[in-house]
C-alpha cells in the first residue's frame, strides 16, 4: 500500500549524494514506495484493445547505464517485454556500439509514461527520447498528416493547464497555447536533432505536470489519486503517438512478422540455396520458394517441390 512521500525521500536525491553508494539504502526506500505506487496505479491501458502497460522502477544505485549518477528515480509504464523484444533491433540498429554500452536503458528506447522523483518534487510525464527510434519515426510520420496533427492539437487542448509541453531541458508551453504550426515546429526540431550526431543535441519531448515537495508531502497517501489523474490524462496522448500494431505508420508490423518467420525457419530466407540434411531427400540441394507462418520451407529440388522442416535443412 502506498503511504505517501516524506521530505527525507527527496533529500536522497541531493546533488552531493548522486554518485555515492552510501545513500543506496535511502534511495531503495523511495524505490519501494514507487513500486507500491505503481501497483496501486496498475493496470494502465492506452485503449480497450491494448494490452496493459508494464510497470518498472529505475535502479537506485550508481551504475554504467546511469553514468554513475542517480539524480532521480523513475517509475516507468511502457509496452510489454515481448513488444520491446519485437522492436529491439529497429531501435538499436542505427546506434553505435559505444552508445549502446554507455546507455543500455530500454526505457529510452520506448515512449514512456512515468513518475519521476527528484530533490525538488515529483513529475508525472509522457516522455519520448530520440533513441526510441520506432516511436519517434511513427510520431513524425503520423503527424505529417494534417488530420492527425489536428487530432493531437485537440488532445492537448483538453489537458489541464498545469501541464507543460516542450523539451525536457527547455521552456514549457501550456497545452492549449500550441496550435498545429507550433507543434509542427516542435516535432521538426525534435526530428532534426534526433538525426544529428553532434554531441549535446539530445532533445527529449515531454508533456508533464510538476508537483513541488510541499504539495506531494501534504497529500500523503492521497498523492496516488493525484498521480492517477495525471497519468490518465496522458494516456490518450500515448495511444495517439506510440507505435502499436493498430497505430503503425512505419510498416513495422509486417517487418516483425517476417523476422519471426525467419527465426522459426532458423535464418533461412526465401530464394536461399539449401542442402537437405535429414529425411527422404537427405543430400539433395534446392532453392527455397517460400516459407509459411510456421517456418516450414517449400523447396524446389530439381523438378520437385517439397515441404521441409527448417531443422532438416541448412544453408549451402
């Protein structure tokens, strides 16, 4: 049961403590509270046909993937682990190995809803990092359409005015102050910076509501209700922008299907030359004409076309 935050919880993220393991226990206590809060807020579904979002909390100790600095603690709501695996290759293929080693966090590779605790208070936000390649490309492609852009304007217009929209380290605009032209400029700046390799140009789009320390502590256990209201207000934006099989503007769904088909076929693809290793046709060679959804191969062996299990064949 979530009992609320106390002043000492925020003191765990004072700058003097960011890189010290001495304060891991303090941050662990906050992590436990975030776990309880996540359980109280779950399940969250972007739409009736969507699976529930998974709930996880960031690490409380300095480590390679947080640059040995714990300036805040995140409670994340994002797509399921299976969906993250489906998108892994497409989110990481364009990133150099040095980047993957320095920042392997999966939560920068997906659009997320999150609760962030830091020294000054709590933020409830929707975040999109440029490393979330599929979500980023899906959003940019979708919002190039005038109708979908206007739908985003309409969704932002009904957000409470205490939310802000912009880049994480920049000025925030009131949701109702953003028309289609202003949003188009924001999205274009994000897209341009995401394609840049220049250091220091990382831009993270956020839609957030900030609660100061006194507001959070004063609410006690009822802060869970405030958090639920803010997260629920952001869910329609997540549903509108995040990639899903029902919201696919970059043709990833078909690519995932083909990848799974190839995996079942043990890496063998259409038109590959193969050798049969077992069974009636052992020793014969042929060409793969097609692969079905179960990974079975249709292979032309001379004038014959036969079906083979992928485990009975190998690439020549």
